[in-house]
C-alpha cells in the first residue's frame, strides 16, 4: 500500500483558505478530516488525500443557499 503524503497545519490552512480558528471549530464539530500524530514529534498533520477530498466535497456558498 502506498504511504500517504502528510501535510502540516500551515499548508492545510492555505489550501483550504480558512483561518486557524475556523480549522479548530471544524475539528471540534467533527466537520474536518482526522489529524494524524507525527511520530517523534509533538505535531500533527493531515493526509493529503483526505484534505483534497474535503475541499472537493465541502459545500460552496451557492449550495448553502439552496
């Protein structure tokens, strides 16, 4: 099985075009992909494909108004 590329929080914020506060709110409300603990480090990351899927599937402003 191919190992997933992991991306750190700064890249997640940039790619998703959200603030850190919005990210934490989405995580708290269970509306964001699960994070992965980085071994040997106290940081977390996300699987690239999970973030890409979230971006593709999240509703747009137009969809929210329908």
